[in-house]
């Protein structure tokens, strides 16, 4: 399972550990991912996603999962979130 947020696309970053003697060794910075169940109000169902804490705060700030999906481009979204976005778009067109 890859360490990538399904909502924001945030993944691992690479940097250096720097010792007191200024020796540099490679290291990775992993995002803080959480398994979360988010509720889609318009679709009337809940979805399990692997989301970074930054992504979770962003979803809450925007006003819920539906608003976040409609606002975000598909390039940044993971496969599960893309399916949800397409379902929301279909429901909007039908209504």
C-alpha cells in the first residue's frame, strides 16, 4: 500500500539527516496518513479513505467531502476519490 493521501496527493519527500559533524545521509519524510470514514451527504453513503491529517483538515474547512471533491482537480485525487467525484457529477447532471 503506497503512502499517498487519496484526497490531496501528498506523498513521501526525500531529504537528509544532518549530524553534528555535518555528515548527510538520505532519509524520507512520510505523510501522517489516517484510515478515515467520510460521509458523502449528496450520495448518502460513507466511504473509507486513507487521508493525510492535512487533507482531513482541508475537507472540514471547505465544508465536507462533496465540496472538496467538486473543488479539486482529478489529477490530485486517488482512484477511489475519482470514482466518487464522477458519481457526484452524474448525480448533479441528473438533478
